């Protein structure tokens, strides 16, 4: 029987609903500041989320949606434009987080605190940049919250982003733990496909963008982590008698 020793969390869409009301408007503001008329609507952004990583998402948009694309003035090549847009977007995202516009999903703070009390280690495995992770955590959980996590694997720390397994492999290596002793939390099929090859069992909490994706390889699929006052809905898998996600349930799933 495997003993639970660590929980590994994705960030965007998993810890918080960052995509629709955080990253998307930040991208749009970056486009406007650069004098571009691009507008990523919620529907379009949902399609672009099939691509992991903000810089990769911009490139996919240019390649797949803009057959007549021309570089705006001041940029000699597309890579320079993408880097500029991504830096600008990240600055806006940090402002939104500081203003309290990106709250954590239900049950996240409760589970993190319970894990810390129970001596279960915490880690992050995400394609978003370290700056975005820091902004979200510090503005929702406090300035010391980065220290809650033994490993923060983020952004370009690995060669290939999700659905490649690189980021979860990095997290496991730096935790110095086998996958059997850990449980992953994701919200997308790309994330699940990234975690599964490493041997990690994965809990998925869906959102409006991902609720119809294939999560057949997940250990448990939930509406969210739930709270004692607002129970989760089990969409697939067996949560037993649990009504909200606890360390005890994590141990059952890991065993």
C-alpha cells in the first residue's frame, strides 16, 4: 500500500479560475497596448487553451487564425513580438491578482492548510510562468505562501510543456519521491495526459472550459474540491462518503 507523502497541483484552472478572467483579459490588454486589434473572446480563448503555454498560444493564434498576419511596426520578427506581448500580459495579470480579481477555487485553501497540518508536502507543476504563480499565491494566501511548496515547477523550466510529462517529472525528481507517494491535481486533458505517463494518480476538478474533455484516465473527476458547506459533485470515480476533498480522501486514492 502506497503512503501519501505529497500533493502536486497545477495552477491555472486548478488552484484558481485564472483563464477566463485573468489571463484572457490580460492578453487582450497587451494586444491593445501594442496597437493590435486582436480580441480573444471567451469562446475563442477556450479553443486556444488546447495549446499549453502563453507564448505558444500566441504563436498558435497567428499560425491558425491569421492567414494575412503582418508584423506591427517596431518588431523585426515574430519571436520578438511574442516575447513583448507575453511580458506585457504578465504585468497585467499580476495587477489583477494584486487587486483581488483572481480568487482561489472552492476548497483549495482549506486543503492546502490541512495538508500542511498533516505533514503532507506540497508542490506545483504548471506551464504558467513563476511570476504568475507568485502573484496568485501571495495575493490569495499571503506573502509567505510560496514557502508552503517544496517544489514550484513552472514555465520554461523544462523543454516541453504539457501534455508532455516533463513538468511532472521535474516536480517528482525535486521532491525526491516516486509517483506512488504523490497525488496530482489538474483541470484539463492536457494536464492529465502530462501527469499520467509519470505514474501519478490524478484528481481532476473541471471548469467551464474543460468540463466536456476526456478524463477517463483520472482517478477521480470532481466539480471542484468542495467545502463542508458546499459539497463537490462527483463526475467520475469513487469518492466514497466524502462530500469535500480532504487529506483522508487523498490517502484513500493514493493507496
